[in-house]
């Protein structure tokens, strides 16, 4: 008869629980700044995704519907992370600029969607440039606050 004990799975389960407890303890000892920087890790990827989407739309490689779907998903993430920054106990020198970047990224996403809908290629290029600037701003902010450049 098969059992957890006969295959040595109980020690594996025990080891997994110990590892999970260790990770929980490590995370619980993070400063508010580290927690906030961890929470907003998806933001640079979403900004890059929006840039690429705008560039691909401008090159006629993706349809406008793809732009709208991407904008909608990115906006949802930006709103979630902006709320996280608002609730964070991190220093204002980190919290406020992070919130501002996410607010501006959401606005750039909206602008990208509107420009694509209007078939406004210069408008899309403008929003792609705005997103590139936000990427640099976010990377510098993360670097200044010990979060790496991602």
C-alpha cells in the first residue's frame, strides 16, 4: 500500500514548511521601503510592455484591439500599485514619487490607447517617448532607494 511515509514524502513536506517559514520571516523583517519596492516590481515590465505595444502598433504589427487590451491590463496594475504606494508606510521621498510615476504611466497608457484609436501615429510616438522617460525615472528612483535598476 502506498503512503507518504513509505516514499519519504513526509520529510520533504517538513522541509518545504521550514523553507516557507524562513521566507515568511525574511519578508516580515523588510523595511516599509523594501516592501513597497517589492510590491511595485511589475510596474517597469508594464511600462516596457506598453512601449513595445505602441512601437508594434506604429509598425502595423499589432491591431488597435491589442493596444486597448494591453492598456486596460496595464492601467489595472498601475492603479493597484498606486494604491499600494498610498497605503505604504515608506518614506515620502520614495512613496510620493512612486505614486506619481504610476499616475503618469496610467495617463500615458490612456493617451496611447486614444492615439491608436484615432490612428494618430505622432500621438502614439509621443506616448511611447513619455513611457520611455517614465522608465528612466522609475529606474533612477529604484536605484536611489536600494531597489536596483530593473
